[in-house]
């Protein structure tokens, strides 16, 4: 199979003002293409591509409109997923640093028994998808031919995760679960993202979802798999990790921005959850 490249994408990277900081072009990657860049606001419609487009927001919040829907404020770490073979109408309402990962549809179909369709996503958070995307970008930056097998492994892991957690079938099933509706969960997640630097009472989360505190706690855990305070802590860790990897903001300031009491508090939590330190993430 030939190398996957810009010609296999849906055209966003061909916009005249986009000058990628780096891409995987010329590295011989057959099933995945990666590009890191700065994007300016735009509104456009793009033709279908044979690749699935995954965009990781490296900054935020920024408003994004998909099709005729209302704009959504997407935080740093939020994901945009456009399935292969589908038209895309999108508006980016502010400047944004992004990491694009284009995954061949054959790679997705190969990890599933029978045809599978991925869902359209906007603003969702998936720490594993985020880590795999960042790992692909790091591999492109520090490329050595001996890493070819590693890229294939990352690609397979990413395809598997997308099939398991972001398929259209799974999304349809989630609507009928005993958890929060997609709208309720989105509203709560947006509230937490907007107030990530401060304590957020459970009552405020329940109010946004239109539920009592007890109902909210039960339904939130059914949806997210963890209690609300654990989910918020994970959001803070993800936000801190992203800033540490992609910015030069002082570590103490990152701790404050992400809702940690102080830098030492953030260090303890990151060590407990990720098995590393803020300094190691910054220089990794």
C-alpha cells in the first residue's frame, strides 16, 4: 500500500493559510497520516475522504459549528471525529492549534468483525485516543525507521479504540442507557471545563442536568463510569498534561489554571494517575 498523505484527506489541510509545523509526509506510513498546525477561523464544506479524520484540540476553548447545528465550545483536549466517506460542513469560530490524525478506513475495518461505521463526534474527551494521537505526533517528530512497527501498533490501537468507543452503533445504544442523555452529559462536561480552575459543587452539576443530586450522581456514574469528582479530577489531569506537553506555560501557573491547590498537589496527582511527573511530561 502507498503512503497515506494529504491527497487522502478531506481538504482542511489544503486551506491556503495552514502551514503545518510537521507532518508524517515522506515517512512511509501506510495507514495513518499526522499533521500538527495552527488554524485560523474558517467556514467551508469538504468532500468525503477515504480516511477517518480525528482532530485533537491543543488549545481552547473555541467554538466549532458542525453542519446546521448550534456552535459548541470545545476545550483543549476535545476531539472532533469525522467518519470516512461523509461530506463535512464545519465552521471554526476562532484561531486554534490542532493535531490532525487521518486513519485509513481499511485500518478501522480490519479490527472489527463485519462492517463498522464510526460516529460523528464534537468536543468529546477520550484520554486514550488523546494519548495515542500525541504518541503518533511525537513519533513523527523524532522519526527513526526502526519505529515503523511502533507506528503500526499505535495505529491498530487507535482503530480499535475508535471502534469500541466511538462507533455509530455504540452511540445509539448509549441513548437508551440508564445514564444521562448525550445533551445532559455534554452540558455537565462543558460546565466542568468552564470552571476547571475552581471547585464545582455537585448541586451545580445536577442543576445543569435538570436532576436531583441523588439522581444525577447515579446517572452520571452510569454514563461516565466514575463519580463526578473523579471525572473532574481526570479532566484536570488531562488539561494539565496537554499544557505541559504542548506549551511553555510555567508549571505553577498550569497547576492554578487546572484547579490544583498548588504545584506540589498537581505533582502528587499526576504521579498517582500517570506514574510520572510534570517535569517529565514537559521534557518527554
